[in-house]
């Protein structure tokens, strides 16, 4: 995977999106108490939750009067997708990241700011990643089986799913952190939105909460160019070949993985997954 990925401090990153120096510099990134981080393993509902947070915080996004792209409302910390001068941004800053807990700014690790961590059934994240590889220039296009072996070995962007989730969970006491699952968001989006608001101390009226929920549904997001990432530069993705808002369901892995592949996946993942307290 060398052409597409580089390894830094035990975890893989997409080439050209970050450098060892830019990653090291994040250690001293200054955290404000009001910062809101969204952390995910890739393909676990990042864009969805970014959009929800943006809807919660930006009235102009909720009522459609403001055109700013989601990538500018809630930029990436470690990925050089937009040029952001973080020191000049107004509080509260919304910040997205796929970093493992040990590479985030030390202020965050010391309990400043807030973190929302969203995780998803790793089989669905893998399948979503497989489809993503067909339109992302940052990913090598591989047979599903080959990609799955890389995924099980952690040789993919953000490393091994188990390490990512376990790491964040084991260190939960160092952070102000809320864990959410893609599956609970699918099951009851309104409750998830209210959970997020309550964690952030953000009061929305009933109508405002309804608006957030309505605009964060899969169909609405897919057709909302402020939310669907279709603005992402064409040197990063080819939107004639696929979309971030692809299918948006739970359990799509069953449509791709063979019985043997599922057994192989379980063999590698099951024991460690059983120790996690999440219902996926
Ligand atoms: P699928 O490929 O399974 O459809 P990320 O944003 O972390 O890259 O994750 C992308 C996945 O989140 C995609 O999964 C995408 O469809 C799904 N997703 C994005 N918005 C969603 C929404 N509003 N409801 C359900 N799923 C959503």
C-alpha cells in the first residue's frame, strides 16, 4: 500500500493528505474549551454527524439561508482539504478527525474541549470503504477479499478498527467524550440529536430539533449540496464513479461478504469486539 499510505507512529495515513511533520505539529494545536471534535474511524458516519453538528450550531445552515460548504463549516484537523486558519476561527469551532486518541492535540487529551466519537459495525465500515475505493483517488482499488485482509491487518487509513475504537474507549476518562453508534442514529435519529445537544449543552426548541432531524435524513442530505461533500475537489474523488451518500443502511455487509469471509472476519475480530460495550 506504500503509494497510497504512509505509516506514522503506528498508524496509516493517506499520502498527500498529511505529512509526518504536519501530524507532529498537531500535538501543540491549541484547544479551546468550546471546541467540538467529531472523531470517527473512516466510513462510520462522519459526514452525517458533521452535518448534524453543523445544523445544530449554524442557524443559517438549518434554515438554508447560508451557503457555506460543510467542509468549511467543520473542517478536518489532520487532512489538508481546506486551508484553515484555526486561530482566527470563531468559537465554537467544529473540527473533524480520524486520529487515534494518542495523536490528537495534547490539550484535548488533557480534557479541554469536547469529543463526539461515532462508531459503526466494522463490517459495514469495511464495505463502505470498499465502495469508497472506487471513487477515491487516495485509495487503491482492490478486490474485496484483498481489501478485507488489509482491513483485518490494520493496513488501511486510520489503522486497525479495533485499535481505534478500543483506544478511544479505554481513554474515555481523559476526555469529555460522548460515544454514539451509527446503528443507534439510524434507529432513532431524534434521540441521537437530543443526546448530542444535551452533551454539548446546546438548547434547541422542538421545532429546531425537528429541522435538524429532517435535514439530516439520508435522502435530504444526498440532495443537499451543502451537505453531500460533492464540493470535494476532483483531485481527491471522482464523483462520476460514486458518492459519499451511497446507501446509508445497516447490514449492507451481508450483500457482499461470503459465508467464508464472514467467518474469517469473525475469527479475527470477534473476541476483542465482545469486550466492547457497544451494540452494533
Ligand atoms: P454507505 O457507504 O454504507 O452508504 P463517512 O462519512 O464516515 O465517510 O461514512 C460514509 C457512510 O455514511 C456511507 O455509508 C454513507 O452513505 C453514510 N451516511 C452518510 N450520511 C448518512 C445519513 N444521513 N444517513 C445514513 N447514512 C449516512
